[in-house]
C-alpha cells in the first residue's frame, strides 16, 4: 500500500532535516526545529492513516487540503529556519 511516510523522497527529506537539526548548537532553535519536524512526521502519518481508512471503507472522502497545507507549511518553516541558521 502506498505511504507518503515510507516513501523514499519523504524519508530522504526527513533524514536531511534531522541531520541538519542535529548539528544546531542553539538549544532553543534546535528544540523549535525538532518540534516542527515531529509535527511534520505526525501530519504525514495522519494523512497516510486517513488514506488507508478511505481505502478500507471504499469511500472517497476528501483528504482535505488542511493536511496537505499543513504539511507544506511545516516543510517550508523547517527549511526556512534551517537556511536562516546556516546563513549565520
């Protein structure tokens, strides 16, 4: 079954974010980024779960743009904060 969380592109991006976050020395910035990464992970898992539920129930439900929008916003936020940190 398809899974965004287990997909190679997501895992690659997730691991890249995680590795970059691990190198941050400012604990406040690091903690904020770890929290964002955790939220991203949870949103992706929730979206996967909704997708599985939709398949099992054989009903086309709207996955809602809120999952997608939240995932996009979290990715952008993490990327921006990491770029800001790298430019210091």
